[in-house]
């Protein structure tokens, strides 16, 4: 029996991401060297993977991960630097993380979204849209084929959930009533805008549906005030037109805190989250995200100070 240490496979995957990024950013070379280069790259990858499977190699993998991530990162998420709570999804399910760092596994939901004031959470599983409270207790369910990407809007007393199912955009009231199909839609996260207008994708176009009037119109792509930019094996977080954070590999998400003072960046290459305070500037790294939440962890929301 081959013994694998905890987290070994994740370490191999992170190392491969680093090697792949480095190889993608290589400089142009002459024809004779270009033929030899793939062989060298292949040998390098094989050597890294082989090294990762050996006890001495695991320490090398750990060193590579530390070199990529924020130095002196916290070994776990002990608390949030700003008020509110996080909603996180992974292969294990949906997690609710409170400001003091305590977390609860709500259930095996694929996607999740906060209600407007964080009182409830909408989640999806095989053929159900499910709404639960912060303790994970189910309030209502709705049977639909392979629902995805719930998005919630409204007030404390009057809310709507937009979601995708069966190749269509659907809208349902926050109490589970009045579910109806709106239009054909691509498998892209819908987004609510002020005035109960939901933006969605269909056939390469960005469209908007007014939930009050029932009218559909063409919409321009939504420009986020905070964006991730990738170039030459690096990722950058751009806010207010300036780069506020840069690192090797891939950033895949950036989320703003409820009070607007902090950004939370997901950095899979380093298996870290990075909290960035814009003014006065401060950076807090949190390591071992996979170990804490499971593989493919994603930030589904930071809600409600």
C-alpha cells in the first residue's frame, strides 16, 4: 500500500500550477532549442511530481508554496478583519464563517448565496433549490432540473431569487412561491442591478430582465469596480484604476467586505486567501485554505455588517 501524507495531492497540484505558469511565461527561443524545450519542461514536471511523492520532496513543495504565497501568512482563518460573515462553497459543501472565525458546514450544496441581509442562504444540489437558515435548517425546497447560480435581491420583507435551471433563467420569491421561467440563458452567474433588474447571458449577448415590468432589453457588460488582471504568469488586483496587490500564479476571485474597507482575494496557486485593507494599507494572508474548507473552495459572499 502506498502511503500519502495529508494534503500531499493538493501540494502536487499547487506545484504543477507554479511550473505551468513559469513555462507559459518563457521567452521565445530559436528553432533548435524550441524542439528540445518541451522535453526539458516534461522532465522538470516529472521531477517535481516525483519529488513531491518523496518525504524530502514534500519539504521542497512546502518551500515552493511559501515562496509563492504571502510571507508569514496565518496558518488558519482565526477571524475576519471586518464585520460580517463569509459564505464559502467547496467540494465538501457550503460553509458559513462568522467574524470570530467559527464555521459551520451547512450541507452539501454546490452553489450558495446570501439573502439581502444574511438572514437566509439559497443553495443548489442535484435537482433542488434549497433555502436554509444560518444553522443549516431547511426552510423550503423547490424541485428543478440541475439548478445553478442563485442570486438574491430585495428587502427584509420582499425578496427575489434569480437562478438557472434547464437552460433557462428563472425567478422565485424568497418564500418559495411564484417560480417562473424568464428566458433562455447560458450557464453564467446572473447578477441583480438596482431596480430589480437581473443581468444574464444568452447566446453570447448580455441581456437584462426587469422583474417589475417583465421587459427584456440588451444590456452592456457589467464593469466591476474591482477586477483581477492576469499577465505573464502573474495576477493583479486593480481597484480604483491602480494595482493594489500582485502575485505569482492565479487569483480567481476578489470580494469586497460589507463596510467596503477590505478586499478578499482567493489565490489557489498559493492555497491562500489574502485580505487587503486599502487605506491605511494592510495585508493579511491566510494559508491552508484547502485543508480548512476542502478542494475547489470559492467565496460565495461576504455579507452583512
